[in-house]
């Protein structure tokens, strides 16, 4: 994998952070509350935050949003999921969502590789 | 809740079983293999089958398919999830999928009530 | 139009109210906050609540949710939109969303007729 | 199959015709033009109308619209497709669209059975 | 914001114009009629063209199409909407469509910034 | 058309092949079986493989996935469809899926041009 690909994940993180700042700078109370609600959704509740990150990943994959997939892959890796667990979750998304999900499977696998290279995802 | 509502879940089960028979009776190898693949998806793997049922539920909810929601709710109840855990999973679907998911939240809550009444879902 | 059809809208209102009660009775803080956020979305802000009801209608139509369409049609009628304005908005949804929206156009037209019959929607 | 199920297809045809009349009675030029455009789409062109009916069916199935599926199934049967050809087309929709399409496969199979019973679809 | 970002909107405009030319050069009567119908949709009717541009924006946002969002943002800016009105409309899309819309909110905010820089969008 | 655009299709082919390798290297039995099932879907059956490629193209277009569109456009060209037949199929997708499909029509037309330039697609 090239240095260029390594940058793809870093670039996403930076663009995501800057973009979120712009959204919040628009200073709309409803949007701010939605962002706050979104953050709280993945905190421990009746289910652990870790379990809910995996739910967020599968929801993102069947709805075919690469940015959402990348965000939840990183969160899943940080929550301690191993690669084969994440792949098993992505397989659920593939079967529920069909072959139209395959391009996002390719994207997700590349992101997992990047997360492994930087040490965020445990190899085994 | 009326006797009529109780029947809604039983009627779904029967219609689903009969419908699946008709699909398989069409005798198409690709369709049969897909059904087989679908069944295997929720067996224990790197993740437990129990975890994957919850993933299937959330995928069904964000894609807004009541029949799929009912099926996975029943599977989740049988796998041992408690109501508040299922509700916490549905909340992830609500936040990811937005207010367009709300009618399916209403449907899911009614199904959960029916599953409780028949003893499939533990109340607490 | 038959008495039976008249009941379709009343039945929806009752089922929607009962269903929302069940969702809120599940007593999940995130869900309650989402419902509250949803309600506030259509209040006067930089845009009037009236304008935002029309936005909600078109969003519901392109996402093809009959319950959401019925709810926003009623809100639009109560906000004072005339039938031809609502139809003009539905046409935007038809063109953006394509012929797959047509069954929901049929549903919406029947709902508009019911709203006219009960006097919620001004005829002209 | 019960008499009741036989009525499901006839009821759909009547409701569809009445609903389309209501849509056109709204007298919106854009909507009328869209309906006209939609009809013309399935006439012979570079591809035969018969081929395009099958394309319309698969598009309807992956977008998960039962009314659209029923309409195109009838058009496909009248265009001369045999059941196993239609099933082979539905399998493409299943694989592209995933298990979320399965409830619509069940619906389609029942409709095919009704079309066979009334003689619109050739058995073999 | 960098010069590079400024180019993103200009590049989109040029690619869109060239792409539309290619689509129309394919010389398909149905496609030409659809494009004509699409253009007419946003002209004054029972609703003003200005109102319908906002409907088009929200429809594009819940259906998560960045190119469509950029096009309608520009049209909304030219129609005279102020930034806080557009943001209020995008909030409706966010609540209806859920957190999966957030990456498109980030995209939209950047486009709004570009439109402000070039003077198409009034700052207040 | 620039040399740069020519590379867009070649780059896609390479990225697609490498990405699929990564997906299969994850060594998940369910995913491998899905990929195998997907490949078999487009082989001759009750319908010819050629017909099913066109179904796959239209399904990809209404679901708005550029990578899937590019893949099926290439398969359709190799199966012997002429440009005006492919355009007629894309028109079905446009009418079913609406104006939200237009950006994907633009993308598809550019891909068709690239396929013509390299001789994969017959001009007439």
C-alpha cells in the first residue's frame, strides 16, 4: 500500500473535523442538538457503547455511506474489535444489502488495512 | 391490546412460511443458494449468532422493512435479548436513519408487545 | 368515496397516537430526545413552520413513506396550504424521485380527498 | 390459494386505476407530462418494449415497491415472458438488492401464482 | 479556505454542463423530455419557483446526492435565500434522513462557504 | 476527452480488482460464497447472461452506484449491446428513479465514451 493511501484516512479525519466545525458554526440549535444526540447514542446504555458502534457500522454499510463506514470502522477498532469480528459484521451488511454493497466492502477493507498499519486495529 | 393484534404476528409467521415455500418452489438454484447463504449468515462465527441477529435488526430498521424487522425481533427475543436492549438497538437505527424510521419504531414496539404477551420476550 | 376510506385517515391518526405512546413508554432517553427534536424541527425559525411542513412532505414523498406523507399532508392542510400548492410540491417529489413515487402520489391524492371531506383542507 | 388472495390482484388493479384517475384529476401539467413520459418509456425503441418491461420489474424489485412489482409482473406476463424467465430476473434483483428484497420476492411469487390462475401467465 | 476548494464548485459546474451535453447528445427522446420536464418543475406554478428550489434541495439532501445538493444550493442562493434559511431547510433534511445525512451536511456547508466567497449567497 | 479521463476507467478496473482481492483475502466463507453467487447470477439461465447484464445495469443505476454502473456498462459492451440500446436501458432507470439519477447518467455517458474510445463498445 502506498503512502498516498495512508493519507486517505488522515485526510478524511481532518476533512471530517473541519466539516463538522463548519456545520456547528452555522449556529443552528436543532443541528447542534442532533449532533449532541448522535454522540450520546453510542455511549453505554442497555447495550454497551462497543456493541452500538458495531450496529452503527452495519447501518452505515447497508445505507452505503463510505464516510460513515470509515468513522465507525475507526470507532470499532478503538473499541477493541478484531478484524475478523468486523469482517463478520460487514458480511451481515453484504447479505442484507446485496451486491450493491460490494464497492463499500472494498472501501472498508482498505480502511481496515490503514487502521492496521497505524496500529489502531489489532491484527488478530 | 386486542386479540386482533395478537393475530398480526401469527399471521405474519404463517404468510412468511408459505411465501418462502413459494419462492423455493420456483426451483431457481441461485435463489435457493441465496436463502441458504442468508440462513448461514446468522450462525456463530467470529461474532456470535446472537450479536449478528441484533445487527440484522438494525440493518432492517434503517432500510425500513417491517417484515424484516418482525423476523429479526423474534430472533432477537429468542436469542435472549431483553426489551431494553432491543430498544437501545432500535434507537441506533432511529438516529442513523432519521424520523423516516419512526413509523417502523411504532411497528416494532407493537411487535415487542406481542412477543412479550406470548412469552417469547422476557419482560425485564 | 366510501365511509370505509374516510376511516382510513382516522384509523391512521389513532394508530399513530397509540404507537407513539408505546415508543415513548419504552422510556429510552435518546428516543424521547429524538421525538422532542423532531417536533421542534417544524417550529418557526429562519424559515416559517409552514414552509418547513412542506419540506417535510417532500422529504417524506421521495423517501416513500405513506405514514409520513399522511402526517405531513395533514400538517400542511392545517398550516393553510391549498390543494394545488400541495400538488405542486408533490410534483417536485415525483420528478426528483421518479415513477417509483407514483404509488405514493395515489395514496397522497386519496388522503387529500379525505382531508377535503372533513374540512381540514380548503378546496381552492 | 383462497378466493381472497385472487381478489388481491383485482383489488390492486381497481385501486391503481382509481388512484391514477385522482392523480390526473388534480390537473397538474407536470404530473400529466410525467405520466405520459412514463407510459412512453416502455414502448419499442432501441430496445423492445418487452425487454424494457423486464428492466422495469427489476428496478421496481431492488427499490422494493410492491405496487410497482405487481404492475410490471402483469406487463411482463402479457408481453409473453414465462414464469422461469421472470424468476430469473427477480433473482438478479435479489442478489443486487440483498435479503431486504426477500419479502418482495414472496409477494411477487404470490402475484405470479394469481397471474397463472387467471391465465395471464403461461405456466411453462 | 484554499484556492483549491474554490475550484471544487467551478469544476462541478463545468463537469455538470459537459456531462449534461453528453447525455443530451445521446439523442434519446425520452431522456430529452425528462430533462425538459425537470427544468419546468422549478418554474413558478401554484408554488413559486423559489419555494420549489428549497423543496428540491431538501429532497436532494435526504436522498444524499452531493451533486444535486450543490446544484440546488446554487439555485437557492440565486433565488435569494439567505444562509440561515438554507441551513434551516438542511436541518429538516437532517432530522428526516438521520445521521447518515451528516457527511452531506458537511459538503453543503463547504459549498455555502464557496457561494458566499464568490458573492452568490448573501451573508446575512 | 483528455488522457486523464481515459485513465478514470483503467484506474477503476485496477482499484476494483485490488479491492476485490482484499475482500476475498479477509477469508470469510460467507463473503466468498456471496461473491461466487454474484458471479453466477449473470450466467446463462432461463434468461441469457446478456439480458441479465442489462438488468444488472438498470438495478445499479436506480440504486445510484457509479462503480456498479461502470462494471455493468463494461459487461454490457462486451456482451454486444450497442450504445443506443444501453442508453434506452438507462432511460428506464432515469424514469423509474427520477432526476436524482441524472448525475449517474452523466457518469455513465462519460464511461460509454471511454468504452467507445478503447473499442470495447461498438459505436453504432
